C-alpha cells in the first residue's frame, strides 16, 4: 500500500478506510495536525494567546495531545494526577515525567503533578472501598475535580483532554442506549466556562480515531503506557468500543457518521416534525388501480404486478 | 515469526510468510482495534510478514 497523498507514492505506514486513503509517515503526521487544527477552529476551542492545561495520564491520547498542541505552537502545560494504583501509576507517572523532561521542557512547557494519596490519605482503590463506590466513578470524580481546580487556581484559560472519536462515539452510544438525554448536552467538543469556578473544557482529538492517535504516537516515538488500567477491565466503555469497531470494520466511517451526525443535529436543531398522520393526509391519495393509499398515481404493488403479468405473457 | 501480544503480555510463534490482515484474522483480532508493528515501524494490512520478522500486535482501545 502506497501513500495516496505523496506525488512519489512512498510506502504507506497506515491505511485509513474511512477516508479512502493511506499515508506515509510525514503525510500522516500532517493529516493528524490538520484534523486537530480543524477541530480547534470549527468548535472555537483555542486562541493562540490561551494558556492551556492538558490533562495527561501517560496514555497515548493525552501524551499525543500535549505533543500536537506544542507542535502547533500553543502554550500548553500539563497536569498529571497520580491515582496511586500500584505499579500502573508508577509506570504512567514515569512516562509522563519522561515526556515532560525530554520534549515538553524544550517548548517551555511544564508538568504539574497531583498525588491523590498525599491529599486524601489513600489511593483510588482504597478510597473507592471506603466510599462504597465503583473505582472508575471515584477516579472520574477526583480527576475532573483536580483538573478543574488546577485550571482555575493557576489561571489557565482552557483545559484540554485527550478524548478521541472512539471515546465520544462510545459515550454517545451508551447515552442513547439508556436515553440519558441530560448527558447528551455535555458531549460537545467545547464546553464553555458556564459558571464562575468552571474552566472551559475542550477535546481537540475529537476528529481522530483511537487507532489513528495510537499510530501517531508510534510514528513519533512517544513512549506511552500500553498496559490498560487494571481498574478498567470489563468496563462498559470498552464493550461499546468493541461493538463500534466491529461496525466500523464492516462499514468504514460508521463512528464518525454517528458522532459527527449527532454534533450536526445539536448545532442545527430541527423544526418540530410534522405528525405522521398530518403528513400522510397531505401526501397520500387512493391508487387509481386498487384504491389503497399511495404517493404515486398507481401504487408500487400494482405497478409491480402489472410488470410481472406482462413479462409472463411475453 | 515471533508475535508479541498484549492484555495479557505473551509471545506466540506464527508461520510466515503471511499478510498482516491474514495474521489478524487468524488471531480473531480486528484491524480497527490494533496496530501491527514490525521492529519499530507500522505496517499496513496488505504488507507481507516474513518468518524472520519480529511483530508486535498492539491494542489501541482504552477504558476512556
């Protein structure tokens, strides 16, 4: 497979069926940067003067996001929350520190670290047990709180997270399956600082799939934690992602049509729909052959039968 | 070829030559949820993998 963008058709490193394209390393990096720039512009996420706080975990998405924002020339620092999940947290902390020291520092960016155990007296697993709450829900609450607090207290203009197309499509699927309408409003890639004390939040990777971001991390030699969080085993989000990936394999572009279609509908609310009865009364008339309701002069059934009879007679 | 898999970490031996997409199909893995890396380079689904290659199949799905 060769690059579909290069005039010299260099060997491709990734095929993107949803775009009917394949890219060599350099064209792929350009593609990713363009997708992020497009998301930032379309959803009015950032301005060049903004001080940005990136939420980093040591995983591919957040480290790739920090890297891309710095490459695009934004002023982006990062916050890492050490959750105290044994060797998993130690390893992810080390990866974040490595990127901060070896790449981000050269752009003048700094890393802020919050250690849950230092403030709460226990790690996330122990806290979840004490509070009788699921670990992932405890973790989500702590991370959202700490990121927002750091953004407000340290006067960042906007907080950026590494949520990607798969995250948003899976979340949308979960919300629709359970008709959680209240949560649908929060699925916009830009959430404004709606009240005093809330930081503006943006998701610049929302146009890129999880696989594309992982590939970007590999071609840029970003050292991220491949191991899955031990607490996420069996999570519903992973199940939704697996289902969506099966659909995507059979029908490339499914995830983007699902999520972007939702965003389009959110941006342009439809006029109240005409009732089915009103529409039927406006558009249907009796078939001139059999009398059953139809939008055409002769109904499709009568046309089909007439055609079949004439073919049989021939 | 030696194939490195994750979740859990393990290595398996697979007979080559074989196309990337056929290797994934044999292992019942979906391309959309994985990257295939030869040495330290990404390979596309139509690429032929040889017996001497060292391959990593890296999952890309995370809990979110």
